[in-house]
């Protein structure tokens, strides 16, 4: 038998000739089904965009800073994390988006207040597990396409997938997202439903058990 982390991976293995009935999809997750997040009031002033992750080149945080500078609404930008590119990113922010807030590394319950303040989670580069955490707090998401795990998490009703390294797509998608905060709230509810009912560590373990029992 074979276990794939994504439906795309399962389809690719099947196309290579592996028996479809012996392929099981266990969506990659490290988090249990979340508790229901508190309802957010509609944002009156500037929307808050959140990034959580390692500050390294492949995360494309430089693109996020540049994109925020192009937003007419001038959203609040919270960058949570640390890494080798932090100094360079802070220098860049001073020149193009000085209101960006670099929070530093936070873990576990320390992250909660930042997820609770956000209206939209944006991951312009590679990554994945932070997306699930954002969704557990009822956040809509913008993510760059990757290995296929994003296909199962991010759908039309809860977010947007963009082509990696496509800066224009990032800008246009952010403008679209921020144009309707009420819509973002509804999309966030769908994010929560997905990680609560479909993609969490309990569901992943159930797939492992089912695969072992059937084989």
C-alpha cells in the first residue's frame, strides 16, 4: 500500500501505475481539530495581514512588503518569525513599508493574539503547516502553490492559491481579498470547517489505521 499527503500525489502515483485501490490520502497535519475561534468584529479601519514563519528567502516576505505598499488601504502588516533574512527585511521595510511590524519568533500559545488580530493570512512563498494553524483561527488564506497539499487545504470558498514567484498575482489577489472584509469573515468560517472536520491529525491517524486494517 501507499500513503500520500495529498490528493494530487495520489493521482500522480496512480498515473504511474500504482493500484488506485491501495493508495490512501492522509492529509499532512500536526494539529488536532481546533476549538471554535471567537467571532471577529468587522474591521472598521485598516485590515490586518499576518505572516507567520521562518524569515528566509524562499518565504518571499520581500514580495509581501512590496505588495502591501501597493495597497490603497495600507493594511497593517504583522510579520511573526525570525531567521537569516530578518535584518535585510527590516531594512527593506524601512524604505518601502515602514509601518510593518516585526514581532520576532513566537511559538505555541504565544501566537494566539496575532492570529486573533488578523483579517487575512498570507504565505507568498513555500510552506504549509502555518496555513493550517491560521485556518484553525478562522482566517482566510492566500498561499503560493506548492507540492499539492495546498490544493486540499485552500479552495475557492476559503482562500486563494497563486503561482509562486508571480508578484503581480500576489498584488491583484491581495487587492481582491481586502476589497470585502465581510466576505473574508465568511471565508474564514469555511477555513475553520475544513481543519475542524476534514484535515487534522485525528483524521490523518484514522487514514493510517484504515490503510493498515485494509491491507
